[in-house]
């Protein structure tokens, strides 16, 4: 039952109002400002019904005291001396309504019930507005976190939904997919949508460093730990404390580093190289690889316990050839980006150029498409981006993957064979760079170490 404070200096009026209203409200009474203030301070009052004149006090003072509370009641002013000026002043100070004496008790009761209904609606509207704003901010946050994850295909929709679902957790995430599919973009989205977006995002390319350097890079080292260690160095785990550590190409780490990484993930502690003192770290780890770690576990080249620790939550990034409906969407996005960066007008692709973009197999995935669009933006001296503005491997010059009539072409049964596509991409990159493995690795979007491993595991056929 709602509470009502009745303030009137005339006892008969107070008693009559209480008797008429006590079936609908839990009533308190006061004869003056002092009594009214005491009730307002001690009780949670929903409604205030006060006379304008209270002997030596004023109902306006009661009104001011009530409306100054953190949760003020709905106030109704009553007086036998009603005037337009008085009503305006009471409403200006915050009164909900104004009634004149003599009172019609039934009308007063209806008026007070209507006042409560209005207050309830106002409260519900404020709550609904707050909920809508929270939802809007949540959607805006999700949109911001996923803004670089471009794609409308079913595969990318599933990836986006998974990111939104798992980002707020602390669980380790393993992102698998071919080189150039956008694994680091996913890692950034997970960080942006986590509870750590204001903290650091620290990335390490595990394939770019030797075993000793990688261990020091991850865990840090003490002064004198090895030749050249002139001073203590804080590792990436400590740098990322409170934030996210992204371990790219995790499949390239050696067995010794795997053991140390497993301990760091299991115990949330690390030891710097040259030290036996454990250091506590609060880090959300996201790992990525273009290798199939489950197969590496079966082969014995990757620890099973580390694999399960990394793959608490998994995300697979599909290759671009499996989501062709996203190619033009991505190309247009890159077009806008590079036109802006290079101070060029945003020119449209011709239908011929679009058709070529759609048909190409994109062994280098999104990274390769991005490079091709940047090339076209820079090279175009016309009002459109046409075939001749695309890189040679797209426009008909020296292809990265040769056509079916060229030497070492794909056989029909190899057209959708991932290993065959990879091998031909490597061959094309090496031919295009005259055998320079460093440049070929850059062209393929992988590290030189990864290229060397692929050549070692699957040697290319001779001439």
C-alpha cells in the first residue's frame, strides 16, 4: 500500500481526510512544518497532500522539503485561498496538482490514485529508457568491436556471433585458419568486446623468433641470464598484465617453450629467464595458427595438454574462396580505406575487374585481396579501377598461380585440394621473386620460417 502524508493545521480536516483515505493509503498526519519534516525524514512517503497555509508556516516550505529528498513524493497542494498565481507558483516548485477547499473527498481520492499511476508510469518509462540505453550501448560496443570483421556470408555471421558470445569470458581462445584470413582481426575483436578493452593488447609472432629469443620475449629475463642480457627485461606476459596477449603462429614454438607456456596458462604465473621467482600475471591469452594443431598432436610435434589448454574455445576462420559473397564487400571496403589514405578519389571497379576479383581463388586470402586493391587504387589514372590496374597475377601478366595451360598447373582433381593450392601458390611466389625466399614469404603473407618449414615438409618438384 502506498504511503500518504496529510499536512493541515486544522484537526477536523486532517481527521476527515485520514478516515476517507486510509482504506486506499497508509496515512501519516502532520499539523505543521516541523511535524511534516520529521515524517518525511523517518518514513518513505509516496504521496504528499499539504495545505498552503499552516498557521505560522507555509505549505510551500513543506513542498520544498519534500521535493529535496532523494526520492521525493508526488505532491498535491490544497488551499481555500486558491488563485492562478498561487497555483502557478506551486506547480513551478514541483507540485503535481492543485485543489481548492472545500474538498470533495471522493475527487481527492481519485486524484491521488491518478497521481500514483502517473508516478508508476514515469518510473517504468525511466527504467525502460535506461534498459534501452544499456542495450544500445551494448549493440554499439559489439558493432565497434566487430567493425573490422567484414562479411555477410553465413560463415562470417557464425564467427561474429561466436566472438560476441565468448569475448566477455576469461577463457583462452584458439583461432585456426589459413594465412591471411584475418585471425588477428578476430583477436582484436575479442579484446575490444572483453572486459579488458581499455587494457593493453600485446601481440607476439611466435614464428619470427628463435627458441631462445621467443622464451625471453614471452617471459622476460634477468640481468646476466645469457650473453647480451645486460639488464632485466620484462616479457610480453608481464606487459599484457590485465589485458590480452595474442600469440600468433603458435604452432611454430619448440617443445621447451611449450612446457613453459603450459605452466603460464595453468598456474597464471611465469618465471623470467635466469630466475626461479614466480611472477603472477592476469592475462587473457588468444592464440592463432595456420597449422592443424590436432594433427600435430597426433604426430607428437605439439603437446596434447597444451593444445587442450589453448583450445578451450575455438574459432575457425574460413578461407576467402569459401565465402566468395564477401569478396566484393571486402574489396569496396579496402578501396575506401586506401583512397582515403593515399588522397585519391574513390573510384568504382569496372564489371570486368569485379568479375576477376570474384573468380580468382585467393590463396593468400583477405591479405592478398587487400594488397591487390591497394595496388589498383595507387595505379589507376582513370575514373575507374579496371583490369589493367590490378596486379599482374590478376590482370593477365605474371600470375601468382598459373593458369591450367601453364607449366605446373592444377589438375582438375586438384582444383579444390588445399595442399595443392598451397604448393602452387608457393611455386608462383618463388618464381615471381626469382627464388628469393624472404620476398616470397612476404608475398604469401607468412614468415620466412613458415615458408622454410613448408618447403622442408613438402619439397617442390624439380624443373
